[in-house]
């Protein structure tokens, strides 16, 4: 019995250490994003997902430290209180974070749909699109026309000679020198639009986030169960002892009862 109890305590401490690692990861992500936002003065653009990290990260770190302390010191009332607080956090995670994962791509999609023409878009959106266009060799969300006549360098590509499946296409843009003089210029831009590629990246991100939150929630459930097992151990031991004592008393009474003579 003592060996099993030591095993449960060690397992509880291990699970809470894993929970501490998850909470630390969320905290580091939220701090890194907050620092980036402070440097670039973009607080108003903070995503909902990062706001969730800001809330769950520090709370998880604090609770996991309490859980490790309570399991190591065998503080039963602290373990029960810890299990209750962790249950509340688990319910909040399911209610808030899970729907938010599915809403976030829609928010980003609506945000990008309202930025055409792209040369008038926010500087942050243009910077991210330029990275995407240069990396994935695409241009615009629906096509190069999203940039109108101000196509950036990240859209340009080198036309491959003697190739029928070239990823480039020739387009003509107007260059305005003054109010009366305007001339055309031919450019070769990437044929692929970036919209479908961006959606693929967001779908992959959704799958990763669902996996992380599922693992996070599973570890929280394990920590809750193990904490309750340790915290309520005395109550269960008392009930088991009373049942054993009652059973022993019944056996004694039965053995001492007079038997009929032949």
C-alpha cells in the first residue's frame, strides 16, 4: 500500500511538471509577442489567440507549482483545492480556447478580404504578404491585380525560356510620370495567387493548435485525478478500514454463536 502511494505521488509530481512546461511555453509565447508588439507599437493588432496565451500561461504556471508543492509535501487540503482550481481552468479552456481556434482563421480571412487594393493595406499586412510571396512564389491574394499598378518586388519572377509550364506570366502596368505623361511597363509576376496557400497554412496551424490543446487538456485531467486520489486518500482509507472492521466483527460473532447440540 505504501509503495503504491509513493508511486502515485511521483506520478502526480511528474504530471504537474509537464503541466508547468506547457504553461511556461504559453507564457514565453505571450511574452515574446507582447515584446514584439511593444517594439512595433502594434498593441491594437493583438490576436485573440495571444490574449488566451496571456491568460492561461501565467495561471497554469502558478497552479502547477502549487500542485508540485502539495504533492511533494503531501498537503491533502491543498491538493483538493488545487484540483478544484485546475478543474475550473480546464472548463474555461474548453469553453474559450477550442471555439476560438475555429473562429481565428475566419477573422484573419475577413481581415485580408478587406485590404484590396493591397498597396493601401496596413504596413504589417504588406510585410507579411511580401514574405509569403517571396517564399511561396505567389502574388496577391486572388492574383497580381490585387496590387493594381504597384506590384512589389516579391511578386516578380524570372521568365523561363522554352518552357510551356512557366510559373510566370507577363503583365503590363502603367507608370505615371506626371499628370499628362503615362507609359506602360511589362513585368513578369508569379502566376499563383497567395490566397489558397495562406488558407493551407492556416489549416495546418489549426491542426497543430488542436493537438496542443488536446494534449494540454489531457495532462490537466490527469493532474486533477491524481491530486484527488492523494487528497482524498485518508477518507477512502477510513472507509476501507471501517468496512474491514465490520466484516471482522461479523466473523467473530458468527464463530462465537452457540451451535445446536446433536
